[in-house]
C-alpha cells in the first residue's frame, strides 16, 4: 500500500492501515514534517519513499490524499510521479476532495497503464477518521471496489455510501463541505447575538441541539469556539478551495449560488485578515471581532464545560449522529431522562 500526501488525512489513513498490520509506504513533498505531531507515533513503522514513483512501484494499491486538483495532477504526471512507477493491475484510490473532471481525466491515465480507479472522498471529521469510523463516498465499478479494496478502505471508513458514477461522489463531498461553511458563518452570527443578549452559552448550545437549527457543525465546532478555538483540523484555505470548486460546478450547470458566493467572500476576508492556515471555523472569530465580543469570556461563557470534551459518531437510521463525551449532558440525566 502506498499513500501520496501525508497531511491530516493521509497520515490518519496511514495510521489506520498500520494499526491493522498493512505494510504502508509513504511519500509527501515535505517528508515526515508533513505529518501532524499527534499522529507521528502511529506512523513509526511506515516506510518513506524518495518520490511518488518509488512508492507506486512498491505497491499494488496507491492512495492519494492531496489538497487541490493541481496537486493530484502533479503527483501523477511530474517527473518522479506516480505514473512512472504505476504497474498494470494496480488500483488508485482517490481520497482527495478535488475537481471531479480532473479526477475523471486522471482515471483515464491510470486505465491507460492497465490500472483501476476508485473515487472515495472521506467525510465526517478528522477526529472520527483517526478512530477509523469515517464515512466514504464511493464512485467505482463494483468489480473493482468489492473485496480487497473495500476492506482496505473500511479500516478508515467502514460507513460506505455508493454514489453511482465515477465523479459523483466528489460532487457530493464538495457540497457537504460547503454546507458546513454556510453553517460556520451563520453560527458566528447566532452565537454573538446570544452572547450580547446575555444568554448562558452552554444553554444555547444544548437548546439548539434539540432544535430545528441543529447541524453537525453546531455540535462539533461550537464547543471549540466557546473555548476560543477555531480549528477542527481543517483550514480556512481548504474550505475556500471547496467553495471555489462548488461555485465552478454551479457555473458549469447554470445554477446561481448567491449564498455560497457570499460565504466564499467571507472566507476570503478571513484569510486576508487571519491567514490561510487558520481553522475553518474562523468566520466565527470574524463576527466576534466585528461585534466586539468574546464568546469564551465574561458572564455566561461556557469554556469550562468543554474543557475535556470530545465526541464520536454513530449512524442512526441513516443519519449521522454526534455522541458527546466528557461534558455535562442534560439529555442523558435528570428530568429529561425521566420524561423519555
């Protein structure tokens, strides 16, 4: 097994493979420095290749987990790239969130070499990927996917959704991320109004969880912002990239996207003010700064309530459910439980 691109996603996938005893060869332009510090112990038994071609030549399955379409193209086509070492019969698994037309183009290059392609973008949050409980959106010929490839992907993402034609899974993943971006912007406005109105912020968090405005982002990112943190292991730059890809799809199919364009503009403002490597929840800080309030400070702040907080997820009747850990949860105790 080879993994090209060993940042947040690639390193987590590599850790899951190695934990299950799958020999894994890694390559990243930054080498081991690309691996998030918290994941480095998990990759101690991995081999590192001198380039992508060497990694591909040593493997019958090649995974790419790269930031942008141009990075995927370069990883395959530049000197020392994947195609130089790619062998007939090898399967390419694409975990990157990228342009679906470029993914289809690269699929053609792989097939010209006698290989196979599986589109498998991952979704559900980096914390869940590290646990090996991610969701994968799959576009692939079932004859290619079923069996060994499905088993390998399941070590990181056992919750598999088959999305039809190759390329369709990427479109779903792009707009899943865009919906999160919209929620992040709206969350900031909601939280800052509630704070300035004098509400208790833990109560606001808990009340919204059982209201119609709830979302995955509300449940997993509000606890961070109430501690003064804005990084759910995904950068503002990456979110802006996904917004750009979604806007391009809208132009291609003649669909106006006024909300998504507005959100893209807000992310660009955040990048210019705070930098591209800030976390993707940074629009909340922009609202804080513009309204003169700090969610993590003063009366009604709730940072201490989330000091040891973490979460996992479950699939309930086809819906993605967040399960909170290490926080006082009013919905698992007292009067609420008795009424159920």
